[in-house]
């Protein structure tokens, strides 16, 4: 069955069905010299589809392709709508969906969106809507455009990975970099925009990571246990 919401007609969405809809949320921002600008949206969409392919009662909406990426403004190609606008978009999507869905879940692929996605979900829940969010995180993965994301893109769209341009950036732990990132953005911490090292990335690793995240999302949906930030636990 086609799980892409955008390819359905309204008559195929019976009022009594009340589906759960997954909305990927990404960004358009630099991902080093070797990965495409829409990496985060691609990953979020792929994770949502991994879950929906295993449970056809889920529907995947078109991605929210822009996010809060102000920390990447030092690089050409980055288009950020900021936290206030992102919050407004997510809240209005949740309110609109509330007329016909059972549940709505934002599947977030950009770390910079986390506080705003959480804020939007908590507001929607305060309004009585059954909403949640899920973060596409990899335990132990590097922060940005390193081996983790490079592996995933090799699995998703290998022709978009400029492997000959892949190079290490700042490999310091993210906790050490956060003060610089918050004060002056990514460019101040890493001139090439990479936080990590893409060396050793492989399609096989990317396939495994996508499968793991898809399974984690599916299991979290079945439990429907939320933490205090509205995130599926």
C-alpha cells in the first residue's frame, strides 16, 4: 500500500480510519564539502519510510524541508527559517492535522531543531492534541557530516556524495564545541563545516543505521511513551 500521504486522494482517507501521520522535519544547510544541503531532510524522510514500510497503517507526509539552521549561516547554500517561524509552521500543521488524524509525529533529522520541535509538540499537547516527536539520532555517532551521515547518504543517494572531497573537520567532542557553536556558529569551529571525520563511511553501515533508526521509531510508536519534552521514548 502507498504510505505517501502526498500521493493519496482525500477519498482514500476514510474519516473513521484516523491514521497516524509521520512528518519528517529537516533543514537546508551545509554538510561539509561532500554531502548535499538537504541531508537532514533526506535522513528524516528515510527513517519515517522505514517505519511505515513495516506498518502500512502509518502515513508519511512530505517533509518540512527548512529548519532552524542559524549556526550554519557562515556557509553559502544554507537557508534557515529560524526557531520562531519553525515553531509556527509545526504548530499550525499539528492543528490542521488534528481534524482528521489520530496522532501526528514529527520525525526530526536536524539537531538544531530539537528545542523548537519539542516546544511545538508540548504546545499542541497542551491544546489536547495527541502529538509527539522522534529524533533521528545515532548513539555514539559524530555530530555533523562525519562518518555517520556520510554512511547514511551512501546508502540513500550515493551519487550525491562527493567522496573525493570528504575530509575530516573538527573532531573534538560536541560538548567541548558547544560554547563556540552558540557564540559564533559552525564556521568558527570548523572551516570546512564538518564536525567529525567521514573516513571509513560505507553504504553497509548506512543501511544498518537506517534500519536501526526505523526499528527504533516503529517500536517507540507501538509503546507511545513520551518523555517530559514530548519525545517518544
